[in-house]
């Protein structure tokens, strides 16, 4: 797919799934800006993205800080032009039963995932190409499946999906499309390293996926490219599972995989 000279901003774009998406757009010819907390990871990611020949901007900041997000987006638009693609993917996750979960632990995940998604989208609104911009929010099957040990994540991801649907309604008239991608277990990501830290837990996750394997970063980036392309020009407000069928297995299968 050709995104030559399109402007792409990826929140959480210094590692994992989000970096994979940023790299796919860079490879397709886009000018890419990434935003993340870790300056060290950002520097390495920027070098990786620049190898594809396009212009790359990087900004260190926290999605919970609206002003930091707003400044990064304004600078991106000033230097590169209106945003054609916005990806909001910053996230936090850990396994903890609700009876042991602190209020601060719950708040931290909700603030990063849910408040962060709102901050990114709201701050981007003045800089989106209208009509024509496409927004991708990264969610998870926990948004519609209750999973033990994940009350904080379930609440945050459900909120993200409602933001996706609501703003798809509100912003559709301006020609801005908004969709969510719900990845399954993706090999080589920090998130799965936390959720599947042992060979036994990797086996449990693999058994829970109907396709009997972990996904690859390319599975998610291909979906993102397609959703932002003209081929998906009449699609908005959709939550797209890219999970090898994991979400069809239900809460029990995911819960058992969580505990290995």
C-alpha cells in the first residue's frame, strides 16, 4: 500500500505493536512521528524508522499529560502538515485479582489506556486532515470479555471502544474515520513477555488460540494499513479482532492462559 508523503503520528510508537505499525507506514512511504515516555527507546526507534528514507520525528512524553501530547501533535503538524493517520496505542497491563488490586493500580491503567486515548484524539482533532484522516485505537478482547485478574484492563479497554464508536459518530461528518484493532497474543512484544513469562504459559496461550500460534507484528500492521487505506474508506466505528480467533474461545480460555 502506498502512503507516500502521508503524515502518521503513533502514540506509544517506540516499541512493540505500535513500533511495528509505525515501521509499516514508514516502509509504505509515510512521514512518521512517534511519541513515548522512554527517550532511550525513542532514539533507537527513530533510527530504525529513518532507514526507510522518510522523515521521522520523535517526542518524549506521557499520554496522561494532555499538554505534552498537544505540543507534540502541534509540532508534528507544523513541520509535516495535517495528520493523515493517528494511532493511539500506549497501554499498561499486569495480572492482579481485584481483591488485591490497589486503587492506584486500577487508576494507573485506566489513565494510561483510557484517558491517554482521549488525550491523543482530542489533542489531534485540530490537526487532522478533514476529510480523509483515519484513526486507529489499540484495544483488546478484554473490552468485551470479562477476564479474571484483568478488571483494570477490561474497564479501560471497554472505554476505549466506546470512545471509538462515539467519536466515529461525532467526527464522521468531517470525513474522519475511527476504528479499533484488538490484537491477540503477539510474539516478541513486552506485553506478552509479561503475560506469558514461562514456556508453560506460552503453551497455555497457544492452546487458547484456535489457529494454535502467536501472531506476528506484521499481522497487526497489515490490518492497520488496510483500515487506513482507500480499500476501507467506508469502514468506521469498527472493533477488529486480529487474534487468531482467541476472542472466540471466551473468558475461561483467556483466564486459564493468564495463569499458565
